[in-house]
């Protein structure tokens, strides 16, 4: 139990770490080179710390952070699998890491070739005609895909289509992206089997629907058996079908979104291709599209010359335009390329199969003690409800916090929103049977504690460097930065323990 | 090959506990007509050593900045980065963690992000900053969206001296989102105050000006700010070269409402332009309209200081279609790189870096423009980039320079056709020594 001071609370005036080159060019007073009113009056008040203080500080911070390398991370919909070290080494090669984006194409042949080949591989996995790697993350892929769909409809004189249909279990980025693309949202109910309610879909489909955004398998970890029928209905109404690829770890080599009838697919390479997630990013969110949408993709796109060379090709007239500067999160793409080349077609299918096996193995061993709202075989993840434990005063959040005491990260909780006290578990394929068995044992123990000693759960975690944090105070009186004279926040409490979420 | 630990025998035993024999017994929900027949059409797997060799060969086809002297900037900058930065930021506890949804075991990332938010405020002079956005271009888009407001329309004015790729990205979003984007003309390489005044009106929601601008020129931000604030529009400072903040007045000092910047060069690999690091800072009273994640300080149930993701009511996972932005995954690890980097430079080093950029770029400007066949295009003050006209096309000059191990300037006609094929934008940061610059000058003398 300890805290680490802020870096601003360390050091002393005059200390520094980094050294620059000796000043070896003739110098003139700044005031002779730049207008006086354009100059900075006071130095930026950055910390003044030595290198050893920096090393200790950030080492201490890292020790206060839990990653996949430290232990099991069953965070549903986030695909927290092992992040291969090889990927890091390849992304660190100077020929990739030390490349300026505006260098001439003939100085970047290997980089363009890598992107070209990655696009081909992602197209093959998704069953799509063409991929762009420009989007920086899944949500960025979503807005890009929706802009492509919008441009497509407009090109056909159907710009009136202003509605996007989204299942009630969808990731929050789906409605946010659709709104950003200036669409209205209609929510579709989930049916008793955990899939899209086809009757409700039929009611909602009309000539103003631009697209249906779906995750398949969805956020319940359930593969929608009606997908072919859903695709037919959407297309008959003139709409487009968008595939949220957050759960693509379940389908590689087993089923392709293109064959299911999807028109646009995004990938989350930081999930499916383990690039890794870096504490919240960077990711990469390439999108693949069916042939009729290729002309609308953002540019530039990599192209292969007749002589085997590569170049960046500007997008055509119908393109939506670029969605960010340069080509995408290139070093993330290098990691994804490495991942896909290492696995090959057989390896990728095994990845998805093993992810599905591990999820079913956990689900099977836990469904007697935790409610399984949709009792059917799952894909790569599944959702439990802690409603029985809640009746004993122990919430899904309490269970999540208690798991931390056992050296494991927590599952996603309170999502999807359609399951009360939801606990969403995604073990991934890279965990040993022993780790899965240990998780089962701990989850069963926590259930037992909810019966015999609920306070052990409701007051958890007990072994972490900090206890439960006061979210209400953080939001009600926000302190978003350190300022000179700030004392650490201490006992300024606003809610009792156990209420915070 | 895979990273799957369980053997086929173990997997079979696991299947048996489920009452299944093969994995296919678990795949019944996938309709037969969408089950993939055969294998994915992908190249075969490569072993780790074979893959390493293959990628080293790919990487070897590129001319990297350790092999060549780079005088190319135009939005991406070659920096001196201390060894300590990557050693700390790439520690696997940061690298292999997810967004810190469980703060009790994520204090390291949360505190580092809080320190990052603080440092962004310190260098920009703004009140608050978020935990990062994708890159400078999308940060500029988010600034425009924030000014226009959810469901809002109206007009956003962007200086033609804003990075061309940023303006293209803005145009993409403006079209999809339904607001109007207009460009403000240039006057001698700087934003025309007269043209800005002519375009400002009650419909103007934001004015976006880059400092220093795409040509490296130091804009008269106070004058442009005053014009903008004679209306209700927000004044947005876009920054692609963060080293400038060591010597130039920070946006907070000229009353900018929003800062949207590219922070990748603060300690991160240049990486062919990605991943990059969008910085976003604003005034305190605009907090609730701000996009992106925020980390806040709070207290735990033991009375200790701690950090959490906060004000999430603005964000997509809570507000869904009413969110201020759709961003979820951001650039967290790059923010850690930037935090270690800025701590390492510190108060003195950050200023020194800015001063070195100015001095080295002006030395290079004097040397380069003294060459026959080279003349400056503009006569305005600049930071570490300057535009010149050469006696030959930039493409030809750059090819010849590359043979001499030099990456030449940016061909301005790529985005400004009126400048012609001979116009080049050179960049000289703190990473170019006098010897490097003299090599460029000698090479240009041979080439021109």
C-alpha cells in the first residue's frame, strides 16, 4: 500500500537528464530572428529531474500497472491475448521505425510492399475486395466505413437514407460513429436466442435505412444463425451491412464476413492481431469493402507496378478523401503483418478454434453458479449475469474487484447493457489449461464468499496498491492536471465504500 | 505456427469435458453455407527466424533516417530522443495493458497519463488537456467538431497555411458531418488577416490557424485571434512542430480556445508517420465539450491519492449516440513516450531544443540561400522550416541528394501547385549538426 509522487513533486531547480548536440552553429539573439511578441515569456514549467529519478519513477509506475505479461486478462470484447515479442522487434527495425512519411516512394519500397501485402491478407481473411489500412483504431474504421456507405448511397441518388440500425447489444462506438457521420440511430432488439430480432428488423427496414451495423459473433459471444437472412433483408431494402470486427478473433479461417453478406468490415488489429494495446492505444482499424464500395475508399492506397515495385496511388474521384494524415498506424501494421505471416492460414484457424474452445471450457464450468442468460454454445467469449450474487449483496463490480486480489485482471462488467450485472469473459487462445482452471476455481470461490463472507468481496480489492477509488469525487470536482501548490487529494470523501463504479 | 500453449491432446481432453469430440461440435451456430470451405488464401506460415530474415529484407529496402541525413519536415520531425525514453515507455506492464478500466491495478498508466495531461498544459499554456487523440489531423477535426457542436451546422474557416493533409482530413469529415469548410487565403506565406475578416460572420464556428504554419512561418497569432474573437467563433491553434513551444508564445498566451497538435515527435519513433500522437488542450470552461478520455485525481477508500478515468459521461461507452466523439482506443502508449521524453528534457532542455531548432535552421537558411540558383520564397520570420526556389525541379534535386545520403526538402507543388515544381520546404531540427548542414550545402552546390 503506497503511492508514487507525481514527477512534478520530484527533482530540484537546475536538474535535467537529456543532452542535445553541442551548439556548433553561429548563433544570433532570438530577438533578431523572431518578432518579440511571438516569443515565449516564461519557460514551460516542465519538471526538473535527473535521469535516475526518471528511471525510478517510471519503473515504479510500471510496477503499479497490470498487463498480459503479468497475468490472465479475460477482458471481454478486448481480446487480450499474448503479445509476441517478435512483433516488437520487427516494428523496431530502423528500416521501419526510422522512416519519414513524405520520403519518395523509391526510398520506402519495403514499407509500401508490407502495407500492400497486409491489405491482401486482411482482404482474404474478411472475404472482401479491397482494404485500406488508414483508420487508426476500430472507431475510426467505423466512421470511415460509414462515410464510404454514405458516399455510395449518394452516388446512386439515395442520399436521403439517413438511418443506421444498431442492435441493442452493440459496442458504444457504433452509435457514436453513426451520429458523427450524421445518421439517426434506430435500435434493434435482441431475440430470445441472443441474436438480432428478425421481426423487429423487418419493422424497422425501409427506404431510409442506410446500413445495419452488426458484430458477429455479437457482444454476447453468440454467432447469429440468421445472418444470411439478415443480409438478404438489409440488401433488399437497399441498405448496406457493416461488420464490427471487434470479435474477429472468433472467425478466422472459419467464416468470412464477405461470405455472410457484409459490405464493410473493420478489423481491430490491436485485438485480433495482438499488436498490442499499449494501455489504451495505439490500435489500427483497417476496413475492407465489397467490390461496389472500392471506389469510395480513402486514399492513397498502395499499388504494385508492372516491374514489381510499389507506389502510393491517389484515390479516385469518388473517394471520400483521407481520414488522417499519412498512411495509417504503420508500426502497428508491421506488428500485424508479422502476426499474420507467423501464423499462416492453418495457424489462424487454430487461433479462432482454440479461442472458442477456451471460452466454452470456462462457460461450461461456471454456468451452474452464475446465470447464463443465453444458454448455448458460445464463440470466443460469453456473458454471465451476477444476478444471483447480487441478491446476496455482491455485484458484478464487486466480483471484478475481488478477482484483482488473485493476480488476474477483471472481465468486462456491466456490458453488454442488455444483461443485468453482466460479466463478459474472453479468455483468448493463448492461455494454458492451468490458468483457465485457476480462473474457474477463483470464480467459484468468489461465489462461495458471496454466501459466507460477502464483505470480503464487497470491500475488495485487498492486495492492490490502492483500494477502490472515489469516482464521484473525481467527476464532481474534477482535477485533471497538477498545478503548483497542489497537495495530494486525501480524505475528501463523497461516497461510502462499495458504491463507486 | 501459433502461440497456443495447449497441446492437441490437452485440447481434446477439454473438449471431452464439454461433451464434445471435435471443435466442429462447438461451431453449430455457423450456418453451413457461410462456413469457409478449405483454407484462407494466405501465404504459408514462417518460423520466427525465417520471418525475421524476411522482414529485415523488407526493412532494408527502405532508406532510413539513421542511414541518411533528413532535411524533410512538413508535419513529421526527426528528433534527438534519449535512450531512456523507449526503455521506460516500452516496459511490458505499460505495453501489454488495456485501457485502465480497473484503476486499482492500472495506477501506473493512469498516473503517467495524468502527468502527460499536465505536461501538455505546461507546454501549450492551456488549462486542461485530454489523454490523446489519433494524430494532429484528427485532433484538428475534433476541434472543428467541438466548435460546431453535436448536430450543429455552420462554418469552419481554415487557413490555407495549415498542413495540407489536415485540411484534406477536415474536408472529409466536414462533408460527412454536414458543416461547411472554407479556406482562408495566404498573403506572402502567412494567413491573410484581410481574407479572414472577409469570411468571418455569425455562422463561423471556428477559425483554425497553424503555428508555425506549414511553410515554417511564424503567424501573427494575436492579430488573428483578435479578429476571430470579434465574433463568437472559437480560435483553434494547430501545431505540427511541438519543439516550437520551447521558444514561441504558447497558445494559452494568445487566448486560443483549443490547441490541436501532433505530438509524435516528442520521443516517439517517426515510424513512416504512424502511430502518431494527437494532442488536444482547451480552456477550463469547455471541459464538458471536450472529446477523448480524461484522467482525474481522486482518493481511494484508504485515504490515499489515486487516479481514475473520469467525466466518462461525455464518452461513447456511456453516452453512445450522445457522446462528444466516437473515439475509444487512443494513443496511450505514445503519450507515455512523450511524458518520459518531456521529463527527460525538462524545463531547460525543452527551451534549449526550441532555440537549437531556430539557430540551426537559420544557419542552414543563410548557407542554402547563398548558393547560386537558390532564393527564398517568403520574407517572414520562421521557426525551423523555410521555403526556397531551386534552379531545378525538387524531384530531380532530391534524387541526386539521395545518392549522396541526403533526404532533401518537401516538394511544395504537391500541395501548392502555384509554387511550381522548383519550390522546396527544408526542415532543420535540433538533430542536424553543423556538419550535417554543411554536407547538405556541399551536395546542393554539386547538384544545382
